[in-house]
C-alpha cells in the first residue's frame, strides 16, 4: 500500500533533508511544498496519508495550516506531525487544539523522526484498511440486498402469473399496464425509487381474482348484479393476500389491489373513496389498467382503436380518473405507443416486468 507524505516547510534545505529521510521508509512517497497554500490546494483534490509541517513560516504558520487542513472533510482524520524549534507548552496545546497529532523539535533527530513517521504511517495504514473493509462490506450488503430484491421480484411475478392463469387477460397486459403506470409516475415527478416500486407493484392489482369462481371470472357475457357483486370482492381479496408484509413493494401492491377500482368522483368500489382520498398509486394504475384493457383484444370483445380509448380517458377525467394522472399519461403519448409496440402479445417476456 503506497503512502503519500506531504512535507511543508519554507526552507528548501529542510524539505530536501526530510524527503530523503522519508525515502528510507517502505512504500512511502514524499511530496514537498515551500508554500502552505499550494499544499492545501493539493489536499483539496487528493488525500494524503501523513502531513509533516513546520511551525515557523512567514505567510501561514503551521498551526493555521493545520486548522485549514482539518476543515477539509476528507482530511479530518489524517495524521499530522508538526515540526518546530519552539518547545513551549502553550504552543503545543494550541497545536493540539488545531488538530496536530504529534511533534518534533528542531534540530530533528534522524532516528526519532523515522520512528514517529513510521508509527504514524502504520496507524494510517490500519485506518485505510478499515475504510477499505467498510467499503467492501457496503458493497457486499448492496449485493445481498439486490439478490433479495430479485427474489422478491420473482415471487411477485409468480403471484401475478398465478392470478393470470385463471384470468382471460394476458401476461402482456400486466407488463404493459405496469410500464404505463411507471410512465405516469415519472411524469408526475415521483422519485425514481417510487417509479420502480409502482412498476413492480402494479401487476398485482388483480391478484384477488384467484378467489373468484370460474363461472363468474370466465363468463363471456355481461355479469348479473349478484355476479358482479361477487366479482367486486377481488379488490378486498387481493388486499388480504398482500397486506401485512414487511416488503414496501407488497405493501403498495396491497394498496393498489384494494383501491384501483375506486373512482375519482366516489362512485367506485369497494369503499367509495373520493379524489385524493384514493391512494395515488391506485389512481395511477386505474388509468394505465383501463387504457390497456380497452386497447387490447379479449375473447369477449375486440380492441378499441387508440383514439377512442384516449377519448374515453379524457371524458372520464375528474369522474372515473384523476385528472392529473390522465394529463401525465397523455403528456408523452409517443412513449405510450412505444410501450404498446414493445410489449405485444406475441413478443413480451412474461418472466419480466420489463422497463420502458
């Protein structure tokens, strides 16, 4: 491990002498500065391992240099050795107060100088080792967290596919509506982390349909009042399946499952929530889900053309849908069409939510 030592002294002879002594230490590179300001400028861009600074200098004395050096955030813990001809106790106290770690009295004793420098560099090596160890541990934690997130995503995907297996809607539908949802979230300027969470949570919106009887779920014609009443239970069933998890993504999935059939004017279900009382994630998914359902072919209906579906969203803005979510969805419609083309029924990978 190469160690960089800065030597600051207004005497060239002293600089040359100290640097030659430092050359005797293993893995040590010395940099000399006649002007303290130049040394500080170097330290702003680099991290030294040891500072050797003279006290008596004309423009800036050693104590002032140490104060300014310690004000640099990345230099707060770097060892500093002050060299002075003055052995007064008051000066030492002032230097310690400024941040000096040790002292040498001129004329410098060669053996004492090498011993103190070697000891300080050994401490700095241990400090760097701990810093590197901390960085390594942080990288390992991030790696483990990523692996957990990937397993969570896989579990979520399998839950969604389980619901899909009983629903006439396709795997491509959940991928498209998830990406539409993320697009809306981005246009609403939600944080990137929230956008990603919506992408992953949106496909769980209809997971409660696993609890709906086949004769209702798969019925090709219009449902009776009683049948529709049973069908509406899928919102609460989905919430029951997903709620109570420590996962933020599953918590959002539960929120979406429960509330994505609420309507902005309060005429939706299961609670008849109005306006912003409906969770934002559910308001986003409502727009994405309806648009894709309308523009997708089903066994019981043909696909609507794009213009008709857009008109439906606009007509429902402020009634069925949150106006801000509709505006966000339509604000970059070329991206909507890009998502629709990218995740076609015959080309989408249903083992991934993808990302636009």
